[in-house]
C-alpha cells in the first residue's frame, strides 16, 4: 500500500511540473496573408520543456503541422505562417502541444 501511495505522489508531482501553454494570441494580416501565433509557456529550461508541436486548422481541416525541438525562450515563443487561401469568414484554429503534457487551443475568425 505504501508503494502505491508513493507511485501516485511521484506521478502527481510530474503532472504539476508539466503544463500546456497558458495563453495563445492569434492575429491575421489580410494584406500579407500572414498568421502570427504568439504563445506563453513559461518554463525553467526551454531545451527540456517546450511547445513541441503546433497544428493549424482552417474551417476544421488541418493545413499545417510543425514540430519543434525547443521554444524561443523560457517565456514562450512565436511563429508565422503564410496562408494564401484564407479569406474573410474563414475560421482558423491553432493547437499547441507541450512535450511534457498538455494542449492549448485558440481560434480566430478572419
């Protein structure tokens, strides 16, 4: 029984340390067709704990999947995507995935 409690405590502490991005800000410039994704993901070491994947959906269809091996810095990062097919009324959703655990999404309508 003590062993089981110890395992639960160890696993629980791992999940407390790992976390998804806390905020995602999306902007889309219609003149340049550029989607800017700024994400906040505060960590101690961005080489070991980072947003490793960003997936972009337009109108429910996956259009971009990017894998990363680190993030810009210990506070988060930003990426730019040119989406030439995007037009007024389209819905863009972006999902970030942490390499430890957790997902965070944001949406914008053009």
